[in-house]
């Protein structure tokens, strides 16, 4: 009886597996590579980031679907914006006609092309950023954003539009610091340093310069 029960259980397990096949390998591979790209890029590990992005793009391109590759390029563009590195996202624009309306709206948001932008197509946290920035009340809008990368992307967008509140410059630097993301940390500390110097705050400027020197130093060889 025990043998029969085990056989029945095994048969039931195999049937369950057959009715719920695993997702295609490219999905997991592409998702993992994109996440690794973003983290490596933000940490300042450019070589690793380039390798991981190429892997993610190749996995998505294997499907023959330009919309998926467009998504990868949009992730790359957003990651650069988080570090205040701006361009027109040319690799995404080359694929934009096959992207979804939501992705085209997000690309416009990243690029500062807000005129006529349908905010309902944006991720929820960025809808709030857009609404607050348009209100121009000077209040912090980044703190409520839970995801660190989304918070930095929003900060980069606001900086591009010259609509970022002073408090959010601090939030952006603190976010990069907490995550150990050297590239955006150095950029945002640099923004704060310029502000401190312009205000004649030599004590704050010296403190910020010490942080920049520490974060930008070449790690010692083990």
C-alpha cells in the first residue's frame, strides 16, 4: 500500500508540473541580467554593467520582439538618469515605434518632455512626482517613494527640469549612500558641494569634499 501511495503521489506531482510548465529561460535570465546591470552601473562598475546589459539585451532579442528590447533600453536610460547622465535615449528611440504607450510615456518623462504627457500612463510613484513638480510648491516629493532606484530616477528627472527641492537633493545623496551606489552618490554630493560653496558655507563644503574624496578614492588592493 505504501508503494502504491508513493507512486500515486509521484504521478500527481508530475501531472501538476506538466500543467504548470516553468517559464521560458530567457525571462529569468533577462530579468536577472537587467537587475545586475543596474546595480553594477550604480556602483560604478562599468565593465560588469556593460557585460550584464549585453546579456539582458541578447536574451530579449532572442524572442524577436522589439518591444522587449525597447524595455531593456528604457531601463538603461532610467539608470543613467538616476546618476544625472542625460541624453536622448537614442537606443530606445530607435525602437520606440514598437514600444508600449506606457513605455513611450516613461521615456518622455525621463527626457523632460512633459508637455501633453499623459501622467496616467506612468508608474504610480512617478505620477505623484509629476503632479508635485507641476505644482511647484518647493516641498519634498522623493521621501514617499519606497524603491531606492525609482527615488533616484525621480530625483534625476526633477534635476533635469530644474524643479528639485533642496531637501530632495539631500534625499538623493542619502539614498545613493545607503545603497552603496558610488556613481550617483558622487554626482549628488557634487551638486550639494556647489550649493554649499555658492552659499559661502565653508564648513559644509569641507564636510562634503571629505565625503567625495572618500567615496571617489580607488579601493585598496587586497
